[in-house]
C-alpha cells in the first residue's frame, strides 16, 4: 500500500517536471496585444489537441507553467474556441481562398484561417470531429516522410488512411511541412535551415510528389518547421515550385506581406484569451 502511494505521488511529479523543462524550440516574438489592421486575416495555428484526461486536469491544477500549455489545447478548449469564433461571425477561409484574397488584395472582414502542423493522431482524433460538427474548413501541414510513424519525436503521426478520410470529408486541404527536414539540431537550427539549396529542393519535390500521388493535391505552400526561415533558403523553395511559406508570428496576414513570410499565430489557451478574444477585428461595428 505504501509503495502504491509513493508511485501515485512520484509519477505525476516526474511527468510534470519533464513537461516543464522540455525545450522551447519555436522562434516566436511574443506580443501583448494583437495589432489590428483593417484588411487582414488571422491564421490560427495548432499543433496538438490534447485529450481532456484526468492527468491533464491534475497537471493544470498543480502547475503554473506556461511552457506546458504553450503548444497545445485540449479538445474541450478547442471546441470552445471554434464556438466563440462562430459566435463572432468569423469568416472561415480555406487555404485556397486565403491565397486568392491575398493576390486580389482584399480580405473579407473577420477572416480566419484554421491550420495544423505535423498532423499527429490527436488532430484526427480530437480536432477533425469538431471541425466536421461546426463545418469549419482547415489545412493540415504534413511531414510527408513521416506519415503513419508511431514514434516521430514522441508523436504518433496520423496514417495515410486517416488523411484520406479527412480529405474526403470535404473539410480538409493538405500542404507540406517538408518530407524529411523536420528535426532540430543542437545549435537550435532546423534541418531545413542547415540544408543545402539542392538538398532542400529535392526534399520539397519529394513532399509535393507524395501530396500529389497519395492525396491528389498540387501543392505550392510550405509551413516552416519551428517557424524558421532564412532569405538564402528561399531559392531552394522556388526551385521546387513552392510559392508561399508560413512562419510563426503573432501578427495578422495583410495583402502586402511577403509571400514567403506569411505569419501564423501559434494558439494556446492563453494566446487565444489574450490575443484573439481581444482583437479589434471581432468587435461589433
Ligand atoms: Zn512542426
């Protein structure tokens, strides 16, 4: 009985410490307020949609760690966020509409684009049913060389069958998150940043080929792993027919943004409450 009690105490504490001290790998400039620009769209980026488990509730009660909740929201939080956006009459865009409006130079008011990086199994399990329920379109950025991987950097990645099911629902479109360049080196640079132009082009061509063959998509966009991009790498993207690239930055997209530096806002429960809910674009006129 004593032994059981000890385990009951130490296991959650150990998990909590692991989560608190895990490395922050994203390059994001944190803003206190989301600047409002009239003709713009909010690109809301998600990574994991956690289960609303007992352990999660336990950790949220005993931890004030920002890191713990910076890169994921729970299923219930996600549903509440979608409901809140619907209530504000958000105009949900597909990626195709986003790029079309950008080219035309005019976004509809209250435009929002929902997108996900990595496409792990939690997106299929927890986000997909909610998006279907509220009929909200979304884009998934796929690490095409890792589809179906059971343990990719501790992630269980969605399978090809799951991606096909999502696409056939009419809710989803998919784009590239590289084929095999989603790793972080010890110096903090992503594998994409440290690749040669030729290696980068070859990887993105492979990724585009996967999207075309398996999902019937002619891809021309890339979400940069960890939000990292450098000017010298853009030529490698152009050679692979990539015409648009997405970073992670707490700003709205406007028509005059450089096509290779389109900012997406990384959503956590805190970011949603402090930035999105207070954004002037949703205020009643
Ligand atoms: Zn990623």
